C-alpha cells in the first residue's frame, strides 16, 4: 500500500505537513527546536502528522546539539528555530554539524514575504530592513541554503534540501516565510520516496583508484586500516568491516570513529590518536608501509593537546566524496560506491601480508584499596568491564574524550564525541538527542530492551548546557550522566600549565540536586568519592539496568587527567627542555620516545 | 599625575595589558566571557591589570547578554571569547547589541598567524582551512570588524576599535591571533586618553535643522516630546530633560526608553506603546500636531503584539547620527551636538503652546482579599509602590515587558529591556551585567548604598539562560529575581490564540531549589501564591534591603496577562470581526476605539 493511502492522507496537504511527512518516511521522528513568533504556524502542522514528536528544547544551542546527536544515530535530523534570535542562537551547534559531517535540516520560520518586500521593521530584525543577513550568516556553515520564495516549487525545494542533507551529511538551511506554510501541495508526491542514492562514480576514475589501492594492499608488508569518523556518517560500516575481515590487516579506529568497527575483531588494535597514541598502537601505525584510511574526516589535525597525522607517504585516504592517494587528489568519488567496487575486485589470495594478530588493546587491570580516592586512569580501565553490547557512549571534549580511548567498546556499541569542532557543553544536548534516537530504535527493532545512553561530561562543560537535562526528565528518558567533577576546566588548566589561573575555576554546584530541581520524580543521584563507592556502583546489577535517569557525580582531584593527556604533557616538557625555551601549547610537538608513566600509587596486576 | 605614573607602569607593556588598561580608563572594570584554547594568553594579561575583574560566565551567549546589560549602564563593555565555538555561541547576544545600540568590544582570541597562513587544520575550525569564516559572520552584526595583523599598529587598532564602539554604541569585532598578545607597546600611549568626542556636525546643516524644529515647536498647539531608547545610549539624558523642562511640552517615554526621563516631572505623561498605549496616552500622542522624538531607535516597528508608530506627519525624529524631519532625511548629524545647538537657540517666550499639565500616569489602586490568587494587572500596579530611587528594573520580553509599562519609575531609576531584538532569556544575563555595573557605581560614588537590581523574568525565559544565576551567586551579587511563573511561554500562547498547543508547555521546575543547587549560602527563595503573600513581602522593610540574592516565584494563572496585552487581543478580535476573516497575528491591526476591560473581579477604588 502506498504512503498516502496507508496514512489516509487527503489529496492535498499543506507544505508544512509535507515537510514533516518526509521526515517520517526517513524514520526521523523527533523534531528539535523552540517555538517563536515566526514558526508556530509550522509547528501547528507537526501536530497533524501522527508518529512525530516535538522535542521542545530549552534553548536553541542545546536544540542544535541534540539534533546533531540524534542525526549521528539516525542519519538525519530536523531542527526548527525562529528568524533572527532563534537561528543565531543555534549557529554554533550547526557549525559543529558542518565541521563533523552530520546531516541536519535547519528550518527557520521567517516573516511573511509581504513584510520582507516592504522592509517593515519587525521584531527580531536588526532594525535596518535587511532580511537576508541571517541567511548570509547561515550560508557560511551549510552545504546548501535557500530562502523559499516560489509557491509552485516549494515541495520540490523541501525534497531537494532533505536529499542534500542526507547525501552530503552536512547542514542545509531552509528559510520559509510563514505565509508559505499553508501552501497546498499534492500528497501524491509522498508516494514517490526521496531518491537518496548517490550519483554513480565515473567508472574510469573509480577503476583507476581501486587498482592503485589494491596494488598497494597486495604488496604491502605492514599495512594498516584506519576507520575514521565518516565510516559511521556515510554509512559504510558494513563495507569497512568486510574489508577488515577479508584482508585481516590490523585495523584501528580514530577517536572520532570509535564504535564503528567491532572491537572484538581479532585484528582490531585499538585507537590511533596521533602523537598521544599508546606506544603499541603508534608503533604499528607509524611504521606501516601502507595506510588505508576509510571514512577520513581529516588527514592532519592539531589541537592544543595533540597532533594527528600519518607518517607514511604510502597513504590512501578515502574521504566521503573524494580520495587522496599519496599526493594525487581524485574529486567526486563517493566512498560507498568506491568501497563496493574495491570489495568486488579484492582477491585475498594476492595479499602478501603475513597475518600477525594485532597486539590486543591493553586494558590494565589494577586493584586499589576501596578507600582510595578516584583517578582517571583507574576509572577508565574499569569502565570497559561495565560497558555492554549496544551502549551509546558519549564523551565530552576534555578529559573524558581522552579517557574513553583507553576503554574497550563491546559489540554494537557506538561512540559520540565532537573532537574536531570541540564545542564545550555539546554532549549534554547530544545525549538528549541520542536518548530520543535510542527510544525510536527500540520501538523499530524486535528487542524490547532499550540501548543504554551513557554520558561522560565534566563539571565545567555541564554548566554551559545544563538545562537540557530538564528535557530528558520531561520525556522520561533514562541516560546515565557521569559528571567527572574535577572542579573546573581541567583539561585546559592542565594544558595551559597555569593551574592557579582563576579563569579556570567555576562555581561549585550541588549537582545531586539538579534532577530534583528539574522536576524528576523517579531518578538516582549519587556521589562517588572512593574506589569502594565506584566498585559498589558498577557491580550492582540493578545499576546496570537503565530503568531511570541517573546522575553520578564522580569526584576527581583537580589536576588528575587520563594517561593520554599526561603523555602529551610529558612530550611537551621534553621538547621544551631540548629546545631550551617555552614552546607554545598549540605547536605540534615533535614526536619523541615516550616514557609511559603510571599515576602515583596505581598497582597494575596485569 | 599621568596614568602610567599613577599606575606604576613600565616603559613597555604587552598589547594584552594595553587593551585592558584602556577599559580601566573608561571605568569598564568587568570583562565578560569564557576561557578557551586561543584566548587564555590574553586572559593571563588581565590578571596584571589591578582593578579589573574577569566575570567568568557560564556560557558565551549569557556572557554576551551580561556584557550588553553592563554596557547599558556603563557605556561600553568588553567580552572575550575563543575562535569558532566561543564567538559563534555569543553571536545572538552581539546581534542584540547591534540592533539596540549597545557599545561592545568583542575580542576573539585566534590561532597564531603562522597556523592561519599554513591553513593547519586546527581544533575549532570547520576543517576546510578557512580562517575568515567567523570574521565574515561577525561582520554582519558589527559596525566595524577587523583581524589584527600588523604588529606595528596594534595599539592604534585597539584604540580605534574601542572608540568606534563607544561613539557609535554598536558592537565592534576584534580578532587577535594569540601570537600578537605579547607584542610590546609603549605604555606612554595610555597617557593620552582616548578621544571619545564626536566629530562636530556641519554647522550649516545643523542650523537648518535646528531652525526648522524650533519653528514647529514655537507654533505647535499640541506638541509632544517622546524620549526613546537612544536618549540613554547616546548620553543625552540631561539635554532631553532640559528640553522637557524648558518647553513644558507633554513628554512621554517609549517602552525601551523607560527610565531616561524623570517620571516625577509635572509634564511626564506615561509610556507611549503605539497601538496598545493606555487611551489617555494614545489620545494625546495621536492627536499631536508636532511630535519631537529624541533618541529615536525606530520610527515604525511591528511585533506580533503591537504596532508602534506616529500618526502625524509633523514629526521630527532625532536618531543617534541622523535626523528625519517630516520626509526629509539629514544624515551625519550627531544627536548630542544637535540638541546642544537646539537648547542654545531655544527661546521659550516664542512658544505658543498653552501648558496644560499632562494627565498624570494612572496607577489604579485596587484592593483584593488577601487569599485571592495573583493577577498581572494587580501586581504591576503594586510594584510602583515598592520601587525606590535608583532601582535598575529589568524586564524580559514577554508578559513582564508589557506589565512594566503600567508602573511608575521613581527618580533616578533605570529600565532595561530588549524590545526590538526580543531574544528570550536575555534578561538573566543582562541582570548579571547590571549587578556588576551597580557594584562598581556604588564604589565610585559617595553613597555606600548599592542600587537595587530587580529582574522580572518568565519561567519559560529563565530556562533558556538559567545557569547565569550561578555567576551571580559566585560573586555574591544581590539581585531580586521575580520569576513570573505562568507555566510556559504565556505571551506567545496568548497571542497565537492556541492555548492548548503543547509546544508552549515547559517542564515544571522546582525553582526555589535553584539558588541552593547553584551553591548559594545566604539567600532567600520564596513562593508567592496569594495577594496576602505578596503584600506581606513588599510591606516588609527587611525585604526592601538588597542584602542577599532573592528568588521570588510569583504564581500566575497560565492565561493571565497584563492589560496592554489584553487590549491588543481585543483590538485584533474586533478587527477580525469587521474583516469577517482571520487576519494573521503579525499584521498591524487598524486602531479602534478600545473598550478597556478589567480582569474578572478586580475592584478599582480609585
């Protein structure tokens, strides 16, 4: 039965309903945003499309973060804000989706065409009659942006916007003057599903690239595969897994790609983090004679805390829509078709590489007395045991984003972090979005058990976006919120080497009161101070069941950081000593043979 | 003694210190923002300039709101954010300062020049090597924007930016690559104060305009003066007051200008709000034969709730840097010099107008039984009695922004609202900024008593920006925070006529727990449900003393709104009836003779 009949739609529907039905068809069932003077006409249409819900975020930036987190799991999200004040508040979140390849349609309700033509000085304008200023701003962080004007083509424009956001996995900006919301369009258009297929690659170019890659794969003695963030975003998890399984090459993930590759594969080696990778990872990747990076987001990337790049020149980088092979650039090659062609042609018998199982990821088992205070290093090692199949694990930029890389992800779990854009506070919104997504995924699948959503966020970061926890409470969502309380912006404090700088301090909150303040009734809030507290928590089978929202305040010493950050600091100190001067924190330090240190009194038993 | 000597400055200081000393010279002593990877080098310099403080906001949007509120009282503010994520989060607040004429220097710490030249893929970039994208975005909502590049002229560039922000009362954007922060500049430059004087007006043009205005002032039979928002922002309060006193013309304020004109002047008539003005105000303004608008921000302005404009064509609009006289536009006339010239030439003996004292602003005194539930109409009338000299009264866009216009402001009190830009949640940040400003004003003046800062914010609006209350707690600031709890976005709910639309609902918080959650120790939190509760509160002399931070949750029925909003709704209903169809909420309705209604059982005794 076609869509219009099964949904009992009339012959004509409003443009607003048409837009929402398109999202329903994509199983993107939660719409994010806030109401405002110029978008409520659109929101009124949402109520007419059963099966969709309005998230009702607490502010626009959080809405954008939530839409981003949701889209990372469901492929696309829709966010609705209002002209001027609303859309501008969201823009930093949209820029994050742009930087990190997340499919998002940002719909902005605009003043009616008539007011724009007359340049009426309306509320939420800059007072200068310029209605296009926000559109120009939005265009800087969108792969496509348009202001709807033509009544006759508005359904086609909606389809075009959604298709672009889906295929390119980037934000699209669509401004709709409120008078066009009521435009009637033929519902029959919905019976033709959106064409989300990629345009086919040029066969000649594709063949040339595939042959080159295969030739290098066959002859390499020490090849590696790196699975990067766009493996998830551009839907090539299956292809990348097949490639790893059939070649048996050692396979690593980047921090942003963590969760795409099954970490129980025998050839899975861990997380490659450039200069701060564990030595067993760094050695293999840096001495590889061929590196194949699948779903590459960035080839070379610097943060204040590490430098990320590949040593060998024998490198094939498969970007979402292009390939860089050694120094040659091949534009307009879509990764999915390319990988399919590669797998079709791959002949395992020609591979020279002698399979040595990659050294397994080392999770040191350490024991500490139960009254011992907590340490990052210890906690992250413990976490691997507590994670379970299907978990969605979200880590904030900061100490958590480093710590998570030393954990082992169980089968079918997924990581969410924003390592490139790195907007502090992002994960609180993203956690809400992930909870909505998981909720819908449980409904769609046969298993009644909902995936757990687990958030690790610092106390500093939480303060930026805290009110979105209220939306989780409002919807009865049940994430685990681990607040890594180290009393301020520790990662910056640590890297900037000025632990006494007061600008890293934050106000001390009574975090355990937050859920009650936001109106939660069924919840758990507990403070974890010692090793004993922590073990009691993770060993409790009731705690493992996500049957209520939980806030766990993990007390950590202010200058305690995960091993990876510590390593980075040591590298820097060494290079400074050698240079005999202070280098800036942002300069990528030369690699050096790293001395791994253990935090004070940890006692590795393995 | 000159500045360098009295501050014991060395011969050369860093550019970072130079910038902060300039703000110190302007008595702008609180610097707003958040730390980030590319601005801590600058923040380190702040600590070297005694007398300044770093506000340490909880997120960038709130920082921008706070800087805006602060600058409305102190003339200029400085906000520091970090490249990309930080600055984009703040942009909606900056746009508000742009729309509403607020002097702000937005300093953004940027990656070092070398990284920009090499297009390194750094953290917080869009991943495409484009470092100017944020600059382009910022330029859309700044009167001037620049990326510092020339080491030899960097001190001059700082001076230029600050001067423009001060004189034009608009945001200026200054990007500083972190490597330039340490540039040494001669401290002697500080001994020459910034030249904040306006360029003189062209004498011929000024004279022509002054003569025309005087001619109309002399012959008018029913003239009025309207004092608008830019009277405060462009520092012409004294000139406007003198004009009102010497002419004895009836003088009104706009909602955005409230607080500039002393409301105890015998010729003060109340607040002109266009189509929703009280009838006694609307009659005088609409039937005036000459309207002189001083400090005009907008001549003609529509919101979803009212239309604001002047009926007569005999209108002189004094904008900050131009004049519109009838249909003639005179650009490049600065308001301050113009008013000075007008006052010099004004000869009161030539005025034809027969002074009739303007009908005083009517504050109905109503009595209600003490167990009665609260009503907007009643509360706002009561508030006039509780306000006291010097109060800073901040009202959120929404019901409060309407209610406040029926109150009477005591001498030397000041209103803050954001009627044009209308960004929901603005006032929580602005309240923080006002508290800092008042704190410094108390220090600078002889009176040890600090002005009270009084915030009226809806429950919906508070949720957007709530964490900034934590910064008030952190600094021991002592505002009154009245939460007008009407369970959702009432003003929109009311105007959109769909009270049942679920997108106007918000999560119910336990607001009284907020201060404790944010770590407050000395505070008051109380819920005000009945008329008796309210009277007990405002009649308590202890309550009137701002000796601690206070949160007052005022319980109001969801669909209860101030009279002005009710009037607007009635007008609309009438015009719809006449038109026989549904008009859109945003269309300015034709004026009609309004029937003033009283909410159900209020009993006016006066």
